[in-house]
C-alpha cells in the first residue's frame, strides 16, 4: 500500500448504524441482564430487509437452516431474529415448525410479524427483547438458533447461556458466526491508520479485537463449556464484495452488520479511524471491487 495517507471525500462524521453491545448496564437494561446490540434508527430494519437479508446474510442463513436436524413438532427459538430473515428457510427445512424470534429492535419485530401474518408458508411470532435473558420460555424449544451475532467474548458467553436456557433436553443449538481471519481487510486498514499516526493504544486494541474473535476450535470449547454435547463446528470461507469504493462504508450490510461486529470491542475509538478507512478504500480500490474475506463457522450441539 502507498505510504501517502489517503484523503477522504466530503461527508458527515461516520456513525455506526447499530448500537454496540452494552454489557451489563443498569441505565439501559435491568440489573443482571445483558444488553443486546440493536438497530439504531427506525429505517434500519427496512434497510436490512431490503438490502441485507437476501444478499450479505444469505450464506449465513443457508448454513443455519441447513444445519437444523429434523424434528417432529419442532419449536425453534431464533435469537437476534432481526426482520424474521430466517423464518422461510426454517419452515422449508422443518415443515410445520413453530418459530419464536427475539429481537431488540421494535421496528424489526413489527416488520417480522407483519411478514409472518401475511405468509401461509410458516408460523412465526417475534417479540421485543432488549436484553438477555429474553422473554422466551425456558426448556421448551427443540432448536435454538443465532446467526451472525455481534460482540466479543462476554456477549457471546451470555448468548450461549440463553441458547442453552430455552432448549428442552436433547434440543439442538445452531450458531453461525464469523471467526478469526474474517474482515482482515478492515483490520489491516485500521492498523495502517494507527501505525501512521503512532497511536500505540489503538494498535493494541486492534490486535486484541482480532484475538478476541474465536477460532473454530475455541468456539467448540465455548459451547462445551456451556454444557452442550456432541458439538461440531464446520468452517466455510466466503468473499463478500462491496461497492462502489467511495461508498463502501455506507453499504447497508457494512453499516448494519459488518462494522458493528468489527468495532464491538473498540469502545473508545473515535470516528477518525473509520474516516481513514473510508478514504483508504476509495484510494486503494479506485479501479477494483472492495471485498472482505469471511471465515464462517457453523457450530451445532445438543443439550443433554
């Protein structure tokens, strides 16, 4: 890469389109619960449904639905269900299944329930769940599923606990998550910014963020530590293209999914880092398509 710092096009200061995982925050959620990352604006649910659910999210959804084991009278708990993006695929895989979604965004829940009410192909109901544990009943579901959750190890641990809680004995968990090695192009550009500006704390934070993302092996151990048995993790590699280069960070999938995931552990990072990334992409990929490498782990297990 060129040593000259790329200039950024004129734009408003960049803001993430999804609220970061807040941990245990008494000002947002009840004491003892864990805040779930949520869409930040009322239009984000519609953007996700129109431009993300069947494009960027499709490979993740297909892996999750394809991993579901056949079950009579299936009841599926879908955590972080967004706009009900998985409902039709679950119904195709498990005909007659009853789907219960939990999602922190009221706008996404409304859209998911409108879709469910208008469909003859699946039976689904979604509830607003700003925190873990969710309002979903414990110990009654044949399957619990989550696709592409943002956040670091602490949030993932709380999520695994909830995926376990809602399952009935012998129920199946399916978790699809980007693992270590994903989004390295973004991490490299953020590291370049930190090096050029001699911001050692940011360099350290980037390295910690990379290391906090699980590997297939550590993800397997996390499920086993939660108490799941017969755990299996399959790794799939994908390349996700974005464009045009000067608008990559404004792409709905980037704003609503990728950046909140990448930035989840950068709690003190200001907008300057992403402003630099925007300019670098516009410069280095001016005559090419910007693409992200994604290592997708599909983890399954069973509640004993």
